[in-house]
C-alpha cells in the first residue's frame, strides 16, 4: 500500500489539460517505482475509446499515450461497469488492457491505495 497510487480521471480527453496532467502524474509515479492504477469515471471513460484523433488545434490524441502505459509498468486501467452502461458503451469499444470493475469495489480500491489523485 505504501507505494501505490490511484489516479481518478473524470474528464474527457479534449476537455482542457486534465487528462494530460493525469497521465503525466501516472508516468512520474511509475518512474519512482510506485504501483500506479488509473480509474476512469464519467466522461473520463471517453479517453479509452478506440479510434480517437487529436482535439482542438494544439491538442494531441491521448489514446497513443494510454496504449503505451504498460511499457512503464502501468497495467491497471479500470472502468466501472455502471459508467459504461450510462454512456451506452461496451468493453470491446475500449482500448486494450482495460479492466471493468463493479461499482461496489471502488471504495475498497480507494482504501487500499496510499495516494489518490483526482483529475
């Protein structure tokens, strides 16, 4: 638990710089040997959709960064099953390596983590 980081992402990919900042925190945590997990909630789930392109001028696509997180030992990408249902999405529409968890498990995920960051 002392070396674990949970990053909760609630914003869509092109909704400002929040997603980019969250991914930067994840990479820094991994660089310092922390066990990093990302939990995508609400519009944050949209960041995991396959086939994304860049946003407004100056905004790069974030899915390529998400796809390469496993190279940095960030393999735990979590989505709550209820969030998928509310957005009318299925797991096969999401990037590879995404784990769908039950909403009831979220509190235990948060409690079992040393540091939690929300974006």
